C-alpha cells in the first residue's frame, strides 16, 4: 500500500508540473515585429532600381518590367502589414489557475480512489490485518491477505494436479492442507489418490487413516485402524502411527497399551526433539489414570518386517500441536534392517561462503546411484554447529520417499551430495549451499571428502 501511495503521489506531482510550468511562463512583446517590414522595404527598393536599370539597358521589355514591378509591389504590401501582437498573459490569472489545480487535482484523485476502494484497504500494512477488533479478553485478527494467498495457492495446486494427476507429492500436500483447514472429505480424497499411486507407503496410509477418522468424528475404528496397523507392519517406527495408536487406546481406557505405543514412539525421538515433552506428558498421564507403576513390558507385535521396496521414513505432518517436526534427527531404521554397507567421510565449507552458511542449521548428505536413476538411495540429516562435519551413511538410512533407486547395499559405487539448509526444508531452495563428489565413490569408502562450494539458484 505504501508503494502505491508513493507512486500515485509522484504521478500527481509530475502531472501538476506539466500543467503549471506553461501557466507560469509569461511572454514578452516581440519588438522585432515592426523592424522586419522596414528591412524588407529596403531590399525591395533595390530590386525596383535593378528593374529600372534593366529596362533602360533594354534587357527586358516594357511588359516584363510592368509584371515584375506589380509582383514586387504586391509583396511589399503583404509584408508591410504589421502582425497582430499577442498580449502578455495575465500573471495573476496564471497564478490563480495553478493554485486551483494544486488543490483540486490531488483532492479529486484521493476522492475517486476512496469511492472505489474499501476503507479497510487504506492501511500502511497493506490491509493484512484488516478488520482487527480488540476486546478486553483478547484480540480477534482476520488476516484477509493471507487467506487470499492461500486460496490462490490452492487453486494453482488443484490446477497442477488436474494437469499432472500422477504427482504423489502434490496429492500429499493437498491432503495435508485440507486436514489443516478441516476439509476432511477432500483430504480423504487426496490421500486416497496418493495411496493409489504409491501403494504400500506407510506415511500415506497413516495420513489417509487420519483423514478418514476425522470424517468419522475422530473415530479410528474400522478402516483407519486397519491402515494404522498395516503402516506399522511396514514401518514399526512410524511416529504418527504410534501416536495415533496410543491415542486410540488411551481414549478407550486401555492405558497400558497406550503407554506401550507412546514409549515405543519416545524411543524413536532424538534427545533434543521438540516432540519429546508432549509424549512424556502423555505417558505420565496414562500411567496416572491407569495406576501403572514401574516398567511396562512392550508386547506390541506388528507382524512382518519392513520390505525394502515399500519402506519409507514418514514425512512430518502439520497436525502436531506445536506445528513442528523433529530437529536434527536421522531417519530411524526399521528393527528388521541391519546396517551392512557404509560410506563415511567429511563435509567441508568453502571459506568464501562462511557468512552465508551462518543462517542455516541442517546438513543433508545424500547418496545417489553413480549411473542411471538419480533417485536418492540413502540420506542423513545432521544438525550443524560448525565445520568440518563428519558423516556416516549406511543402508538403513532410507530417504523420506522411495523413488525406485534401491538401497545402498545394491550398488557398488555412488555419488555423494551435501546440502546446507533449514531443518524443515527437505527440498533444495534458493540460497542453500551445496557440494558434490567429483567422481563416483565406492561403497565402503571411509575417507570421502566433499566441499560446499555452490549456492543454489532456482
């Protein structure tokens, strides 16, 4: 809004200058208007004399002399008539006109703008906080600008999915957005589409279960519970499935099973995870309500071990109370998978990029096939305090989504990339710092060195 007002003001000033400068410029009487005919008459007098001399010498006939003389006389008469003089502009009238314009033009422009705009838009904050109402008990804020942006983004996403219906990530994004906006029917439809495109993905199954449960009035019975159990068979460490399972048992009064689920979940979280406090609080409440003292034996058995073809470390959902995902956490391998293949080394930082690196907190180290598919096959997320950073990749550190590249133990050589960015930013973004090994690395190498030298520009 401020930019608009400044631009409009500048245009009004320019317009007034264009109009007013000519009004304030006064003409003086042209003194050369009377002198010009006198000079021309002298020239014509000489021409008359030349005609008479030519007639006397016999150079021209009498008829030619008469015609030339008449022509000269006609021209003398025409140029001897004085031009009408333009009177100087009245100075006071020009000043009055300028004064009126300076007042009327801006007032008229503002009046027209106000008549066609909502009064709430006349804000230096661009109308983002339009409609703010303060009460003694709190403040109600309607962020009209943000809602407009959200509607626009959703329209683009839906248009994209109509054109590219095979975009799994797009359907997941739409589903999670609809969950946040409490449009559970559309969320269910979006997750169902994603589940059809990527069957066997535990992250999608759990989100679909969440949406169906909300449609059923926060009831996990039936298909939602089946999906949760199926997801846990594929990935026993799926945090959201463990959270939902424990919550369902808690709501049914089975506090012992609730503790089992939540303690299993607690074991997958890192020490500095923001989610730990909430999980510990839930466990303590379940123990208190169930009069549970001492350790609870974990008898949970979700059946089949994780299959490498359909296992995927779950992506963080925005349905948590604090709206954040675990920080600096390496994907936890399934219990049935053992680390058998490794690559280790160090990531260095180009000294020229130290200032740009200061704002980032997370390093992503990724292994990809040396040839063929460029899909990630192993990924490690490290919370960075300083450089150099030592890393160790193994075959259990699977990427957030299975893209068909296989696992580390299926390849002899790989390319290693490193990217420095933010903790919640799984995809590269403008300004991130990245680096890559110059040549394929043998699986099993323990002396890999790569340097962050490039700035991502997309």
